[in-house]
C-alpha cells in the first residue's frame, strides 16, 4: 500500500515537492482557505508548527477553492495573505482540489486512509490529517476541531 512519502505536489511557487523528504517526521496536512469561518485556525496551526517543528512536526497547507469559493486568490496572493495576517511560515502548496475526479492524488490517498464521519469526501475547509512518523497511521480531524484540541495527539507521535 502507498504511503504519503510516495507522493509529490507543487508548492505555492510552482516547485515540485517530493514528500519522501518528510519521511520520519510527523505531518499535519490541512486543506485551507482564506475567506472561511475557520481561517483563524491558521494562527493555531502556525503556533503548533513553531512549538514542535524542532521535534519533527511539519504542517502543510493545501489551499482549496471547492467550498463556497472561499479561496479565490492566486498562489502568490494566498501566501501573502497567510504571511501578513497569520504569520504563516509552514509550507503552503499550490491550490488544489480535494474532492471529485480532479482531486489531488495526495488527497485521494488521505481520504482512503482515514474516512470522515460522513464517508470519504472532504466536507469543508480545514479538514486535518495527522500522519505518524513512519507514515503508517493517518488520523482525520474535522474542520471544527481546532489545532489546539488535538495537540496532545501530536505530542504522542513526536
């Protein structure tokens, strides 16, 4: 079976990122949006990243515009918004789709690895996937789950 480390994606500057570089680290992957009620979660995600990056946590944001057109900007506009309004320094990827036939392969993998309350599909922005160090366990958290609410789960994996 595939692992998260088998995938590649484009970062928000158009450069290919091989997820094999994250092997041995704990990953928190989130589909994000700049104009969502959950957008303030960027602050909590960045706080977790700053607190635990030296222990092996990598937070990765995948902007997505599939939910009520809440991420309309370009990759550059999204990156600027995140930096200026939320101090985001964790990796941001290029805008993708998370559902449907054009869903990014990483999200097809994540949805298969950890179903949500209502099945495979992503229901809204800020759905979170926590992946352990060897890539064998994926835990899914709802958009309403704040980053702080599952910090203890992250610490367990570190």
